[in-house]
C-alpha cells in the first residue's frame, strides 16, 4: 500500500532556485550540480528528512563511496543543520549485521552506508536513495542502488545525487545529457547563507567564501568549484586518453596480471589491477580507491585484491617500503616500482597509443586522466602538478616497472 503524504507539523527550511527544484523533484533519477557552497547537500538532507516525516514506514538510504567521507560530508550536514532529533528521530549506531540508521517516530528509517561496504546496501529495499558527491561512484554503483528502490511506501521511488562538476566526459554528465537523469543546476545565489535576496547582494560570509576564497582558486579547481563548469585541465598529461576509445569492458580474467599501487595515508590509496593479453593488449580491470585506512587496512586491501586477481607482481611506490616488506613476509610478490616520472609518463602514453583500455568501473582513474596536468608555462623538464594523481601514479607504476609479465618471464 502506498502511504498518503501528510504535511509535517513544521517546516523550517525554505529552498530557492535550483535547490528548490531539487527538493521538489519527483523524477526517478535527479542530480543537483553546482560549484562548492550552493546548498545542494543541505537541500538533499532536508528533502530526505521531510519526506521521512511525511510518509510513515518508508526506507531511505544516504550513501557515499566511502563511509568515512560521508560522515564528514552529508551526514554532518544532516545532523548539525537539519537536527532530526528535534522531530523525535533517534539514532542507531549500526553493527556488523545492520548499517547505522536514524529511526523516525512514524516508523520511517534513514540508513547511512558507504559503497565501500556494498553488502549492507544490496541486502535491503528502499524508497529513496541519496548519493552524496555522486561523481565518486561508478555508473554500476548508481544502477545497483537504483535496483534496490522497490519498497513501495513512497508514491514514487527515487535516486538522487549531488556533486560538484568533474571532467566533461564523466558518466554522470553523459547520463544527464541523454535524458536518463534529470539535471538541476544550482548556484551560489541559491544559498541564503551566502546571498541576501532582499538586498540582492552577498552576505558577509558569502563575500568572504565565494568572492574571495573560491574566486581565488586557479585552473580546473576554479572552473569546477567557483564557476560550476564540467572542465578538464589545460595541459593534461595524457591528451591521448579518449573516453569513447579507451573506456570499455573486456573479458580478461585469464590474461596475465600485475598490480600498481599508490599508498596514501592522508591521501587516498589507489590499487589497480592491470591485465595483459598474449598479443600485448593491456586493460585496467579493477580499481580500489579508498581514503582513511590504517596501515594494516592498506596492507589487507592490497592482499585482498592480490588474492582475487593473482598478480605476478605488485608494483608500489618505493617510498612505501614498510608496506612492501609486510606484503613480502605474507608471500605476496610486492616490489618497488620504477618511479622515474618522465619515463613512466612515456610508458603510459605509449600504452594508450597501443590501445590500452580501462573498465568503466575505474571511475577515479578516468576522472584523474581528464584532470592530471602540468604546471602553467611548462618546460620540457617539468613534472606534473602533484594533485589528481593517485590512480594515475598507480597506473604508471604498473606499466613502467620491470614486470615479469611484461618481459614474459617469471621472477620471484
């Protein structure tokens, strides 16, 4: 039975502009896009909260690629600004059997999970799912979430997301352009904290953040976070990369395998599985891209991927020597990668020219390839800017190093 919509006792959020369109949208897929600070995440959180208050017994999912990032992002917005406890909502912290959740007095529930623990997501049914920072997830993640929207308590089942723009060929942009997802543009003037509609001018906070902090950004960051443009970097390192040509699926489980790993502590850890056919075709089949892991968790993540894909070599940043030794002690073929940046870039460039392909699920690698760039005024000896490079570095390690697979011999 579909529940009737009943207005909550009070409404203390009044969205405007693109945020209002996002808040009221009922299409099956909706994406709110805009520069940093437009209020789109707040609009999403209020939409979830008010819908849960109106519809008894509904199930809502709040998700991000990595749970720890969700806690610092949309979940913090929900708890600190929506303040659901004022409407009698109680929290349940979750355990190994159930995800964390917010329980409403009318029986509605909002679950909070990360796609890094997909089993908890795929084991239940929902009426609405919200993906925070949707550019981080893959299209497969997005469609998997949509497949869970069949709880039937809400008159419409809906998948929504928000994001800052990414590269111009990102799958979300393509999906929106084809009409599969309703695309809603938000602006800084949609955020009453930053724009005073009464006097038609910036607030003090808005002027400081938008007109000083964001406008002071440079390059691709300025285009995406201040201007709200789906933009790639100028002077990209791999101009040979073409989304239409190089992003595809491939049956390659039986091919020879190496892994490339860029270890991050404050930055993400990127783990790539690279397959090679007997005719020298190469395909990046899998990507693990995760922030906030401890040293043991990083080692375990690499070992888990190695157990799954059986690589003949695991090439890692030479500075990650402790991780290399830890993996070697466990019997894994970890070794120091060739970290000559200019040589490695040449190897990756040659691989693209020779037909290197990448699975669509490797979303962070694809996004970085459209963004990884040289400094302004580059000269021949310059190395790329050290940002948007974690999966790119893992790719370089895997392709540029002395590999038993690439050389056609086994070395242990």
